[in-house]
C-alpha cells in the first residue's frame, strides 16, 4: 500500500531509510553515542586521577578552539570506535573554551566525556607530559596498568587500530 501512495521518484529515499533502520536494529550498524551533557574540570590532579583510575582503555584528545585539525581527528577516532564496537572510551579535553559553548559544539558529540582545563594551563600540560609544548591535537592512549602513550597530531591508521583492538 505504501508504494501505491508514493511515486517511483520518492520510494528510493524511504527504502534507504528503512534499510538503515533495519540494519541498525539488527546490530549491523554502530550504536549512536550520546553527546556529553556536562563539562568536567581538568587540572593536574585530574590527570593523575584519570591515569590511576582507568579501568577500560581510553583515547584522550587534547584540543583547542583554534585548532583546525582537531575536529577531524576527534571525528575520525569517534567513528573508528563506533564502527569497531570497542570498549575504548573517547575523552576530549579542551585547553580553552567556555563550558556552555563547548556543550553546544557538534565536534564533541562523539566523546564519552568532555573536560576543560582549570588552573594554569602550563602546569596542567606539564602534569600530562613534560615534553608536551601545547600543540594540538595531542592524543594520549590510556590503558589499565600501562603508562600513557602520546601522539602529537592525528594517530596513523595502524596506531589507532592497535589502540582500538586492545580495547575489545
């Protein structure tokens, strides 16, 4: 009956939408992740706690509002995590920005948690990694009972897949 109401021209979009809905319901597509609802403070003690309390692997992306490459890196990591169904968490830490503005940014929708620097940014950066000079994206991989691994810029495909596979 539905096809009788539609012309041939409008059936294709409906057919595609129905197929996508069926694929998602059968588990063939990754689940839709909810965007963070709160911005958490991130300081020197916060980094130490995050590293000490990590129970599942996490990819931490340090970003800034002026970073042109950060949205693409966050989107690629989020898409890779969603497609793999890995337990690995995506945490995004903004080195600047206003809490209310950060929550409205679509680029952070794929993150499990969203943080913003609190306190002196140089001291927080030093606590994360003394070698980090503040360039973003700066990405850390956290794994239980292992020291953090750092990458400046977007990780290459092999590194990212290794991190994701470790989280399964």
